[in-house]
C-alpha cells in the first residue's frame, strides 16, 4: 500500500532513536558507549572523543541517538553558529564546569568542526581545546577529517573514533527496512543499485530511495536504473528537450554544455526517446541513421583513443538528430528512461552457462556454438518442457549438468 | 538426439546425393582423398558425408584419424597456425597415409586465416587432407578453391525427406499424419537437420503429430523470430520491433551479426517490391560491416529497423 502521508523527509522519519539502531559502524559505536560509561566513575583521561569520517555515515545521528538513550541534554554547536573564542566560552564554558551538578546530565557537542574558519572563528579552536582539557562533562567533536593540521593540538586531547563508509549490504538492509515500513514492495536489485550508488553514504541512499519510491507500491530495478552516478533526471530532461526541439544546429549542439551529463548516458536517452518523438517514417529513419553514425564515431574514439573524434559524435547525436525531423509530428510527449541501461538482464554467469551449453551441443551435433544456439537450443527447450524421458536421455547424451537442464527448460 | 541417432554412419547409408556418394566411394576404394570443398545449404548432409567418408576409410576407430574444427568457433589465424599445423604435420599409423581435417563452416574463416590455411594445405598434403565445409563456396578464397575438388550439395528432394520422416517415425513408434508431414516440410525448407529437430520436438509432446502439433512446437521454439521483428517494422511499429530486438540480444544471447545475417536471409523472402529488396540488402550489408568494425549492435540494428519502417511506409503509398 502506498503511503499517502504528508512529506516528511525519510531521513528524519527514520532517524535512529537509539545508538543500536544506527546503521553499521559497530566498532565505533562500541567505543563511544565504552567511553561514555567510563564517565560514571568520574572524568576519564580523555574528556572528549573526536568522531570523524565521510559524510552521511551516521556520525551526528549516533551522537543524538546516544543522548537519547542516556537521556542527556545536548549542548550543541555546528557550523551555523559563530565559534570564536568568546562565543565558545559563552556557549560551553559554564556548561563544561557545572553541567552535571543539577538536573539532566549534559553532553557538549561540536559538530561540523571542519567548518570552523581561522578568521571568522578566531581563537575558537584554542578555546575548544581548553574546554576539552578541563571539562567535567563529556565533550564530543565531529568532523570529516580529524587529521586536518588545524586539529593537531586538539586531537592529542581526544579519543579518536573513526566512522567508516557503511557497507553496501548494511545500506541495503536499512533501505529494505524502510520499504517494509512504507509498504513498498522493492526489488532487491533496485535497492542494491541505490546502495551501490550511495558509496556507503546512508543519508544519500535514504534520500534517493524517497525520491524514487515515495507513494509507490512497488519499486523495480527499471525505476532506479536511469540514475547514473552523476546525472540527475531534470538536467537530462532539459538537455533532451533542447536537442529534440532545437531551433537550429548550433542551438542543438550547445545543449550538451548545459549540464554535466555523461555522453554515453545521453546517447542512451536520445536513442530511447527518438521513436516516441519522431514518428514520421522518413524522419525516424533519418534520425536513427544519424545516431548510428554517431555510434560509429564513438567506436572510433575508443579505437584510436583520440578524443578529438568526440566532436563528431556530438555533432551527429545532437544537431544531426535535431535536423532530421520537422517537428510536425510532435505533440507533447514526456521523455522516457532509457531501457538499455538495464543490460544486466542476462548476467555474466548466465552467459557463461549458455556458452558452455552451446559448446556441448555443438560438439555432439557437429555444429558451431552459434548455430547450436540458433538451431538446436529452441527445440531442446520445448522438448525439455514436455517430455521428461526424452529429456533425461538427451541430457545424458549431451553431458548436461542439472543446472544446464534447468536453465534450458526455463520458460522464457 | 534424433539428428545424431539417425545420422548415417557409412556412405552406404546415405540414400541421397547419389552422385556425390559414388565419387566419395571411389576415394575409399583407391584409399586416396584429395582436398575437398563440400558446399551447399544447411541440413543437406555435408558434415555427414565427411564423417561417413572418414568412417569407411579408416574403419570404426576413424575418430583417431580425423580432426573436426568449427571455423565459426575457431576462425582466427592462430588456430590455423597452431592447432591445424600440429595436427597436419604428423603421419598416421596404418594403411592410409594421411589424416583428414574437417573444417566446418569454413566460409566463416577470416581471409588471413584462409591465406595461412592455403600454405598449410600445400606443405602438409602428404600427411593431411582437408575437407572444407561451407554454405557458399564463393566465400572461400580462389587459391584454396583451385586446390580442392568441389562437391555441390543440393536440397533433398521432397520424396526423400518424406521417406526419412516415415522411417524415423516407424523406428520411434511415433504416429504422424499427412498434414503433419506437410507442415514439417513447409517449415524446414529442405533442411534435413531442421526436419528431424522439428519431428523430435513434435514427438516429445507424446501425441499423434498433425499440423497443429507441428505449428505449435515451432511457435514455441521460435519466439524470437527475426522475421516477425521485421514484419513489425514493416507495419510501422518501430517501438515493438525494437523491443523484439532487445529480446533477441538480451534474452536469447544472439549476437548482432547473427541477427543481421538472418535479416539478410529474410529480405528476399519478404513480400516487398524487388527494388526494395535490393535496397534493404544494401543496408544490411552496411550494418553487417559496421558491426564487424565494432559498432554497437542494438543501435545499428535499430537503424536498420527504422529503414524497414520507412520501406513499409513507402510501399503502402505505392512508391
């Protein structure tokens, strides 16, 4: 069932409430917990931990979840606040000395420490170092890079805890959990694709998932595959519009500079969309011809490794396609996602299996592999589906494994 | 499989291609075989004839004296330089002083490989004789042709195919009706391998074979009909034709070159004006060449389909 709830960012909706819910980074989480518990016996040697790691892996989320677990009051400063010597003193100085005497326990957090600047935040780092040295309440520092030379002194007073990129399978599991809660039936391949693309960044994975899957009952691989690593849908739509409906040749050519779109990817988009926009048979043939020629130059680029040939690829796939039609046949047609990207429909293993099967057939039947695929395999499939006795005999004679027999009998 | 089970073992068992068989028998008698080219359409007994010749020449253990290479799978020049040479250079034990190398689908060999082969044939003719098998002898380079005795295989006469079908059905205890036989003949177009494959597939359903059974198994076996894809395009549905194309390449693993050659085969059977047949053959040739050069299969073939859409449109308008 698609959820029809108002738009709440899933990244907030599914924020971990407890440290144990934070995705991945088990060792870092254990260290944090150990350190915070050590405060029960009085201030430990290191009054601060310095959590560092790439964006989106759950550093801030872990700290917030921890505070929630232990019912602590968080005194937090991030890059949006001034962090001069004065400001830091005002904000954390008192809290670091008297915080734990009455009421809730306190936790001082300096987030986004990379954002601290020498000029605008003059003296801030030195003051933070002072606080870390003498604090009576736990202090947590967060940054992407703890080894920035600016942090050299500060670092020495902290326990360093690294957050690593989250593994693909953990990201996938997290996405699957969200899908389950949102009532989305998602293909594993789709989640895998999003997880892979996130490069271990849980936050971006969840944001992508929401963009792609919100209000859907089902999420297939095709729904996500068009997301190339760098490209964004809107950008591509604009470029396509500019190419297909260009005023003139140079107009079409400039479209390519409008966005940072991968050329091979754009080629796929144009290829996919030509027949939906260009319907007149002559124009369709012309446009496809242009694209086929662009394809030849693309091949020449690869062959010669001479990238100057790229200019011809661009000419033909933009201006060539634009000028091949009169635009009379067009109504408003939405652009479609390229299908060819999902090349994986026959996997490497499957291909290997198929070629081994055809080799075995060829050997026994005195045929080349390609003829075996073409002339024998189709009939074998029908036989394997209809007659077990004959199947056993043939399989034994051709020396086919059970896996091969199963593959051949599979309904296509 | 019945194609192998009922493949003749000896020259005597080959009931047709009489002229060819009698010449081959004379080779056996004199224990001498020249280099040969067996040319002709698929399923007419070329490979069978080569194997039977070897059998009659060497006896039951003939496999030890021959090597079968399929040029489509192993068509590079290195195969000729290494595999072929190694085999050809040594003398066999026994009465016959040479071995036989059967090079199937030789018309798919590259020109370089053929040039290399020519030398090998000459140099080792004492110890090895070559039988080149091809659909078109024209694709074999002239110097090789002039060194070989040519044999032209032709489609089997209808009556003989029918006889073969009846013979197999009797042995396999399969009931076949006249319209079943007719249907098989129509689809297999004189190709005996195809005939027997269809027959066995039809028999696997376990009921008397009539035309319905034949058409249904053939329909199930060929969901990826290239012809169907072409007809979709000719009828103006480019998008459907392109989806079909994707299915052929992705699901069934056909290579672009396989497909364009099948397209070419179909072009002259299409119900379009002759002028268009020639035009389409020309386009197919260009696409074939581009694919060999390494262009993207789907893009090039789609461009071909778009040309078919254009052809269909013009033909409808009487152009």
